[in-house]
C-alpha cells in the first residue's frame, strides 16, 4: 500500500491528519458504483454552465455497471482509492479508438471527490493506473486536460506525460470557450518493440 505520509502534501492541520489515515488503491467493484456516480455527478454539474446541466444525459447505476463489465472483459483497468470504507476517487481507461489498429492505446480519466481534491490522491491514482495499463499489455496512454487546469497538467508532466497537442476553443464552460491540452506517455516498451501476442489483448 502506498505511504500516505510521504506522498500526500500537507494542507491545514485537520485535512492533513485525515489524509494521512490508511488508504488503499484497488480495482473497483459493483459496491463502489453509487459512490463513483456521486463523484461523477458533482463534477459534471459544476463543470458546465448551470443552464446546460438539464441537457446532460443522466447516467444511471446500471449504465456504470455495464461499463465496468465491459472494462473487465477487455482488461481495461478501473481503479478506486478508498479510506475507511469511503471512495475518495476513481480512475479508468477506455480505448483510444475503436479500430483494431489502435488497440494498444488507451485514454484515461480521473475523478477525485470534491472534498478530497488537492490532497494528493490524483498523484497516487495516476501512477497506479499507468502500471495497471502497462501490465494489461497497453503501450500508449493519452489524456485530454483543460488548459486552465495547471495542477492537472503539472501532475501529468510529473508522471511522464508530454504535451502532444493543443485544441483551442473546443469546450464551453460557464459562458466562455476553453482550450484542451492533449498529453501522452508510453507504457512498458512503448513503440520500441512489437506488441506480439499480449495475453490481455488477444
């Protein structure tokens, strides 16, 4: 289990003490669905103009369960960080593109519970997701990050990601257009060797 004391930066005394309680990173289970859905809904509802929230397709627990089953069948890592039985965040990968030629590349997402942000849990989840994806036989990981999210960009750079693209004006949040930075890092041997017959992907 990761050492919380050495990896989570101190905040105020109360939050630092809470962050240093024992935690674990593990594959998600069906029991985690409601907690993951609550985290997701909070971010979606506060990530767009409030007037647009009503136009967002509602995601139900059964849909999350269906996605998890699909992830498991395709050996796509889906992780949670847990402390004292509470889910503090989750991370997962999906295929970068559906065509077979791109089957060794994935794109990722990380969601941290709103009251646990800036506590270092993203710094723990992302490396765990990288390791799990490499172990599953994937060779490239790609992410799309809001250009204004300096903390996330720094986190990804610290985890070996490089900026490989810039998409101006592709998002619209709270009355203004936003830019997106595309980042990428190799997994395992990357593109230096043939993938061969990876057990996880055949």
